């Protein structure tokens, strides 16, 4: 059974695909940013526009996320035939409000991929791009062994070398400097991932634009009617901190923090019995939004009604001088 690599840092895509059999499991999470200099437009996919367009038979209506582009060259036929393109709204219970549903679906024809992207002005280079993702794999994966993969490519550009639609975004031409998230194995639940962008720091290049290209592709066509594959993407953001949540999670085993995602209240228990002395909640910009002390007990509950939806860092200090850090999602 092949493993899944959830992050690939600085690896050329051609080399990555050639080395598929050697890929190893790596589950990386997000870090809380110290600053948010370059927000990703509609990176939480809360805002969708309703599109009314002519189909092959009747007028069709569908939704597209604001600021994001579903490449028409590979998606218009799918919209005409089935009304299902690459970008769709997802509002499942595991999303923070809305998320982006990605669908590779070409019923009745032997096409094998969908593509979409966003490009926006950004001059402050972060250390990483983070988000949450899940992936179904092909609907024929079990029955006939058909395989799909999901690639998210991210790169910075100068004004002179920014790709235009005509130059290849519709064909998902990833420049050599692209950094990747890639999986060819299903991910059952929304899982945090990160793409390392640190190679763009300190290069002396005056970057002006940032581009994210999303590609879902059938990689071993075994059926003239390849059915479908889906993925969900949510909570894309830049991180400007070099600290990894992987290091943070190593010391949290003695604590229970639930539910996650949480809506109104968090429950916090220190299983080693030490009393909680301080609780802080930090938002994605690094700002402390909750600071509560003097609990004098090893478990407590905390109201989070006042928080906006999104990702947060929970820092719990105990009377013995230890500190435990957890991430959670407010929905």
C-alpha cells in the first residue's frame, strides 16, 4: 500500500511524480502567525457568487467562490453537460461556515482533470501557506483500481514573469520554483497541511504576485467513464512564524480540549492533576483575544461565544510552571 506525503517542500513536480513509490507519511499542521501582512482573498471561502450561464440545453445556475477562477478550458464542457465544474460550495458540519468543494467529473467523455486558481498582489513573503484539506480519491478506486491525485501548487512572481491565462494557468503549467502540497491517497477528514515558502525569503527578488493553482487529475485511466473524485479545501492563510504546531503538540498529551471544532464553549482538563493558572487564546494575527486567570482547579470550561469563526491557538499554563498549547477551530 502506498503512503501519502502531505507536504512537499521545494520539490519539482516531475521529480515528485517519478518518486511516487518512495513517498512517506508526513502529517504536518499549522502554526499561529505573528503577523498577517498578506491576506489571501476569500481564503476561508465564505463568499460565493451566483453565476447564470447558457448550457447545452437550458440555462444553468451555479456558484463560484469570489476572487477564485475556475479555468474554463477544462471546466466549461463539464458545466455544460452536468452542471458540475471544479469549484462548488461546501457547507458540511466540518467546515467553518463554507468551504470549497473540488470535483473532478467528466461524465461520458475521456477527460481526466480539473483546474482552478487564484492570483493576487502580495509583496510580503511568508514562511508557509497553510489550510485544511480532505480528499475522496476516485469513486472507482476500490472497484477497478482507478487513481486520482490532488495537487496544490504555490509560487511568487514578479510583474514581468507572472503567468497569464494565455500563458498556461488553464493548462496548470507549474513553474520550476513552485512549492507543492500533493496527495494520491484519500484523506478521510479535514486535515491541516502546510506548504513551505521559505525558499522565497531573502532571494533579493522583488515579488509582486502570489499564485495558487489547484489541480485534480485521474492518473491511470482504466475506464472510459471515469466517474468522479472530490476534495474539500478550507481556511487557507499565510503564516509568518517559523514555529511548527508539530512541536507544540508534543507536550499536549496530558490535556483534553474539546469539542473541536467548538461553537459556544471549550472544556479543558489537565489529566495530571496540576491546577490551571492561566488560559490565553490567540487569533491568526497573533493577537491575544482571551486572557483568563485564577482558575484554581485542574479542569474548567471557557465561553468562546465572542470569537469570530476561524482558527485559534489555546495556551494553558499550570501552577507547576508548565505550558501546553493546542489549536482549535471556532465555528
